[in-house]
């Protein structure tokens, strides 16, 4: 009971900060300085739960303010703080609710089977190639028996390419807007093509069977 009350309280705080202080947080991020680093991490963590601002926009802004290297560190730290919070809330705070959410994704069972066979590879693959929405991955892993350290390590590695590209595009935005849009657009196109190939091969296999 205590865990449920604590989880609900934390979620209310996250919702309140994210929705009521969105503009103020963005202003603080853009101002730069030591405080904006922690504010940026907090805002990224909030957006893992509730994407009040699309992550590509937020990570790009952070990259533009702090530069590529520091932007990656700030965004990755915030993203993993939010991801691990989501993971532990699914495992200990809202298990019944999380299970009901998974019922909306009937094909998740296929991922669960893959997860049971090789947790690290399964999580890493779905982070690098977002076939399954990130929140769903957090919930599945939270409900499963996967070790939290494996989840953390695979998720961290899997998030780096996306955050690196977003941070670099954001850092380059002022000097070359066309390059920034082209870089991220090309990245999205590659992901779409990979997803298309995976789905095509899966459909071809099912038709043969």
C-alpha cells in the first residue's frame, strides 16, 4: 500500500511540473549555466513519462545550448533517470495498471518470448530500432524478471545513437539549419527503412508458414 501511495504521489508531482512549468523550464534550459544542466536533466526525465515536448525538440535544444558532447551527457542522464523511474514504478508501484496497458498491444507476447531468451540483445535491439514504443518496453521489462542492471546497460547503449544525432543536429542548427534537418531526417528515414525490411521479412515468413 505504501509503495502505491508513494508511486501515485511521484506521478502527480511529475505531471504538475511537466504541464504547469513547461515554459519556465524551457526558459531556464536556454539560459545556460550550471542550474540549467540539472533543469535539463529533470525535464528530459519528465518527458519519459509524459512527452509534454517531443523528445527530438528537447534534445535538440539541449544540444544547441550545451554543445554536442555535454548535450549528449545531459540528455542521456535525464533520459535514463526517467527510464529507470518508469521501470521501477512498473515493477513495484503500478503492476496491475501496467499489465492492463500491455493488453492494448496483443503482439507484445512475441517480444516477451524474445526477452526471456536474451534480455540484453532484446532490449538493445528495441532501443536502437524502435519497433515497439519506448514506454511499452519499459513496462514489459518492469513486469518481467529481467535484471535491472541488464535493462539499464542495454537501454543506455541503445539510446546513445539517437541522442548523439539529436544533440549534434541541435548544436549545428544555428550555423546550418538545412544540415540539421537533413541529418535527423536521414536518420528517421534509415529507421523507417529498417522497420519496413523487418516487417516485410516477417510477413514473408508468415505467408510461407
